[in-house]
């Protein structure tokens, strides 16, 4: 039908206030969904980076079979021996997609300051490899504030110190250690000062004046073992669940504490992080072909990163619920606007029918009106979302995602694919609402349409 789009534009100008209100509903709904999706993507990127790099799961993690569940119960049986590590390293070296592989030793015990002892979870890692992980481009792009210690330096900067340690911020606070080694003249303080009365006013001062802490744990052979270390750095783990208990130590020092040459798992960092589950299955097949009794877990395994997967699931449910509400409001606004427009133009519909317009042509006319109204609303909404995102990014807005200590900068970057997807959903809803509002009226008898009272 020639001139149909012109007729549609004229039809929209007939009741500008109502169409303006409907267009605003579409624009605000679209902008809201774009900004919500940008927020969820930002939080997901933060938590994903924390899970992969700062919690050290890697894109893939290699455990001895059943080691993920049982390494704490029977560490000798369910950890990787030196021969296992060498065989794994050989397989990974032949894979061009492997950017970095890092062995980790996990352990538990008690850490004390001479007066107080609290539980800790330790992570042993090669200091140079830890630095490479923390300064990875993904970390610098997503969580630059966590790429270096909150105070002090990293383990690699303190190779001359006997047993350098990094403590999480909450654990350092619990132990009353406000200063790291470099802030205390940069030299080891020697043997821990004996504190005879931990309740005395001087006790807290003596504890704070030293960077020394004591670690105690059960060795793999079953005996008790202990070591003294110097707190050279205070770090954030990125999660509240580990902020009060984490100790990071050189791999060799932690192996000496537990009397072992084994590691708990090997974290694998990939260049191409797509198809993670498939890559895990492929790597496991290669390792098993070498005779290794191991299991490979993707970082999306709930057993590896339960907090990350739980939070992502929650955000997905929240986005789905809010999306249903927003889309329902927008659809009802379009339906209301088109219904009133059809009622007011009943005689016009009858006149057009009498002039030879078919039902399909009339339906197409009103669909065009809905399309134009939706397109204008989406365009305005996209501009609104872009301006809002730019203002938020410029003002350095800080937010605290679920389970994250401190805050992170909120960076809103609308995703083109999601913008198109949301626009497509609104377009489909507009089409459905217009058809529902129009179909019945266009099927009525021409005489009834022409003589109808439209008030």
C-alpha cells in the first residue's frame, strides 16, 4: 500500500500527548533494561576476574581424582606428586592455548601474633607466578585496584626475607598488625618479642610494632609443625568469605610447613577462554591418556567457585524478574495507547474499509504506527542510556556487589548485542499489542463501524 508510512505518521500526530506518554514509557523501559544489563555485566566481569585470577581457580583447575572434595581430609592421597606435576606440565606445554599454568598448595592451621591465634587458610604459590597472575591484563582492565597489595609489596619483591607472607586485610586487622615489614624500617624484627601479659596496655603496641606472625599446622606425615614469617603485604581477596582468614606464602615455604613436595592443584590460564567446559573435557582426556588419574574442573563448576556461580545465578533471576515487569509495563502501555486510538478512529476505519481498504491493509497501517512509536521510543531510550552510562563512568560511582569487601567502581558499558536483543523484544511486544488492539475492530461490519459512537 503506497503512502502507508505517511498515513502512520499522521495517525501518530492525532493524539500527541498520549503517544508521547507511551513513547516515554518505551524509552524509560528500554533505557532501564540497557542500564540493568550493563550493571549485571560489570558485576559479572568483576566477580569472574576475582574467581579466575584472585581466587586462583584459573580457567581450568587440575586436581587428583576426587581431590577437589577430599584434599583437606587426606592431603597425601588426594594431592599431586612431583611426578604428576611434571607430567601435567609436559601436556600443558604442548597446548598453544595455555597461557600460564601455576601449581598451588592449599592448607589450613592456626596463625598467631604471640597473644592471639585464629584459623587460617593458606595458599602456597611461586612468587613470580603470583605476580604474573595479579598483573594479568584482565585483572588490570577489570579490577585494577586489586592488582597490587593494599599495603606493602608482593612476595616477589621480598625474596631476601625469610618466609615472606601476604595476609588478607581482615586477618591482619584481627591479629592487630596495622603495618607491614617495609613500614617497620624494612628489616626483619628477629625473634618475636615475648609478651608476658597479653591484657596489658603495652601488649597491643608490641604486637603492632612487629610484622612477625606464627603459623602452625598438621604436616602431611601427621605431626605438628610451625614456622615464623614476616608480613610483607596486606591484600584483598575480593570476597568477604575469605577476607578474614587468607594467608599467601611462597610455595616452598608452605611445603616446608606441611612437610611435603606435593601440590593441591594446578591452575590453567587460557588465551582463548571460550568453550570452557569443552576444553576441560579435552584436557582431561589428554591427561588421562598419559596415565594420570586426575580430574579437570572449569571455573564455572559450582564446587570450584560456589560464590561466583551462586551470585551469577541470583543476578540472572533478578534480571529476569525485573525484565518481565518492565516489558509487561511497556506492553500494557502500547496496548492501552493503541486500543484508545482504535476506539477514537472507528469511523475512520469504516470509511477506509468502504473505500476498498482490506482488513490486512488496515492492520498493517496500525502495525506501522506501533513500529514507528516503538522505534522512536527505543532511539530516545538508547540515547538516555548512553548519556546516563557516560555520567556514571565519569563520576566514579562506587558500589558494593554482594559478598565483596569494600567497593568497586561502577563501569556501565552497554553491550551492542543486548541492546539489539532488548529492542527486538520490545518490537515483538509492540507488534503483539497492536495486533490484539486492532484485529477485532477491523473485522467488524462496515455499517457498524461508520455509525459507531466514538464519544
